[in-house]
C-alpha cells in the first residue's frame, strides 16, 4: 500500500501544534548556525514534545548519525 502523504499532512503536520513545534525546531537550527546538508542536527536534550525549550542549556549540535542513534527517555 502506497503512503498517502497528503492525508498524513492534513491529519498531523498541518495542525497548529505541529506547525509551532516545527517553527521552534527551525529556530533552534538557525540559532546554532546550522544549514541544510551540513550533516548536523540541533538536538534538544529535553524534547520540545516533552516540554523542553530552545534555550542554550537545552540545545546542542550533534552529528545526524549520533542524534538519530541516541536513545530517548
């Protein structure tokens, strides 16, 4: 069965809460000086979804490989 990206966007990504979270993640990337294709991620020590913020004490640069392999609590 093919993935229906339009339905997925409409039912999840389009919601206000998700748009706000995406905006926060993009802001964190800009503040760390990251750009697309640089192989780095803005890692939130405490995820935005669990109440974390974009303060300097909660955001750090990590390689994409390290960030994606990191175990979440």
